[in-house]
């Protein structure tokens, strides 16, 4: 018997939701089913909601402070959830993951330096790197009965790089990198003297049969050559409250990152982001366990329907995202996105934003009640049947 109701369909329109209220600005239409922005259409854990309500009743929302328990809770979560024993002093507070990654690039690289990015990958990796006047060095993932890192090509381009951005689990392809893959990557980067900046925001979304491994947990070499970013925001659907943290075992790298963060003066953080993390990490474990099983059923419900409709999709090992391959339909990317909006009445992420090898793809968010997912699949398959 389920303790939590993930089947509840919530009306999110008019709630200052980018996913639902940003349709007109981003897609030119409002009568769409949004399955794009990577937040979920589920209520956060009851304890988190209750705590927010009680705290709100106080009525004063001044500058927040993190108590000692805040970092202790992070240490406990990372240990119990992921088997990685970290030290409290390794934790560096950041406002959210991408500003933290940007600060890491400022701390560990200089203008004009090369930064390795492995597409298809989260679009802000390109935006942040280029906006900071760093050069994007592309190491395309290889699609061969699944998605893999091209380590042979990586070895060739590392001499031109000063940092590598890793996404683990990977957005959008859903890979949860194995110990062997991460070990090989870590060794190549350490040998070349290239730090790894790892976005692990999806680390809590891993399906049974796979295990998330923080690259820094592999060995001392990996530990001293990496910065790992985590957050409770995506896990517990509290991304509206900006808050994240970096785990930086290397004291020199940690001091460089801390210095940049002081210079940017991000301040003490978001009040409800801080309180949300602490409450969720303390009381949200069983909620998350049930959520993973629900998302797994969503994944396994969607895949055969999509494949029967002629869409190629690799079974994701983690995240609540599906990377849909429409190349069989021979549509140009603009035609594909126009078809999804005008014919299928769906808002999906444009695959080309994830890199040039994302052309022909779109990203679908299945972090929603099954009725919502079913409706989205119905719209898509019916629209595709008209062009087959």
C-alpha cells in the first residue's frame, strides 16, 4: 500500500511555474501539455510542506543562517544514501548548481581556456562556459546500443583543456556512469592535470539495478581532482528555492572556489532552500523511495508505447527524463518542434539545445502523474500516426 499519492493531478497554472506558465513565451502557445522543464508535477514531501507552512506563519523572512545541523545532515545523507563518507569541511555552499559550476570555472580556469563538454548534455553547460569566455571543447557521447563516453577522443583533446564538465547521472540520456567508466575518465583527467567539475544534481534518481557513484569517491586521485555538486532541490521538487552545495576534498581547489564565491557575494543563501534541504534530508527518505518506484513504472509504461510509435529511446538508468529519437521520421529540427507544438500539442525540450548531436531528438519529462503521462503519450502517438 502506497503511503504517498503520486497519482494526484495538480493544477499548476497561475502558480508562477516556468514549466506551466512559461508556455506562451517559450513555445508560442498555451494549449500545450508541458513535459519539458525538469521539475516534477508532484507535491513535495508532506513534512517539507508542513514545515514551510509553519515557518511562513512567523511572518518575518530576514537573512538566514545555517546552523551546525545543516552540514551534518548533508554528511549523513551522502553517507546513507550514496555510501560516500565525506567530511564537513569539504562542503562549500553555493546558491544553486549552475552558479556553483560557473564559480568553479572562474576559480580553476582562465579566459580562453578550453573546457571539455560531452554532448548531448544540459544546455547551460555551453551557455556558462561560453559566457565566461572559455572555449567549449566537444567530446561527443557515442550512441551504440546505449550512450557511452568517447574516451579515446577525450585523450586526444585533454591537452587543450583546463577543465572537464561531467554530468552524472547524465541529462538528457539517463546514463548512470559505471565505476569502470568513471575510473577511466578520472585517470585520464588526473594524468593530464585536468580537474573534473561534476553536476550530480540527479544523483538521487537512480533505478533499481544501477548504482550512482560519485566520481570523487573512487580513490584519492579522483577525490583530489574533482568538485562535485549536489542539491535537494530536484530530488524533493523544491527547485523554486535556490540552494545547493559542492563537495571539494582538495583544500587548494576548495580555497580557490571559496574565494570566488566570496568575491561574487552570493550571501547566506535562500531561507526556504536551506530549511527545505534540512527537512527533506531528515524526513523525506521513504517519500523518495516510493517516488523512485513510481517513476520506474512511468518509464516502463512509456517505453513500449514510444517504441511502437516508431520513436527510438534508450532505457534510462536514472533521472526522470526520456531522450526521444525522431530521426526515422526525417523531419528537420524546426519541423519536428513545430510538429510537437502544433500537431501533438506538447511542450518538449528541443534536442538541438543539448548539442549538435541532439538534432533529431527531443527531451520528455516523465516526472508526472501517470494520467498526465498517458495523455502526453496519447497526443504524441496519435499525431505521429497521421504522418506515417
